[in-house]
């Protein structure tokens, strides 16, 4: 189980870096310990990551939370560090 601390985009880097050999288009469902700030209340949260493409500058990963129907496309750099999480954070 991985940890996902909301609203930090950095914790999405952990599963993305752990799944580097994932086949393009093949979703992976993970069980996450989802923790919200500032309450620090953990709960189990299924989360789905799918590698869409990988390039020299980075990759594209749709993220889906099946329990809430939340979806977003994450854009990590070539090292797997999320640089753009729409609506939450963008690296400058």
C-alpha cells in the first residue's frame, strides 16, 4: 500500500516511479492510504494509474479514483516527478 497525501502532487510520484515498466495503456489499480491535510485522517482508497505515453521529456498518466469518479491527467518529468497536477499544483 502506498500513501497519497492530499493535496500534494509529490506522493503521486511514488507509484509512477515504482511502475516504470508498465505497458502503455494498461491500467494498474493500487490500494492507497489516502491522507488529507490538515486533518491527517487516513483511509483506504483504490486509485488507478495508466501510462499513456513516455518520451524524452516526460510522460502522461491518467489517474482515476474509482470510489469518487475523480479523474485527472498527470504529467511527470523524465524522472517520474509530477510537474503538473491540474487544479492542484504546477511546477514553475
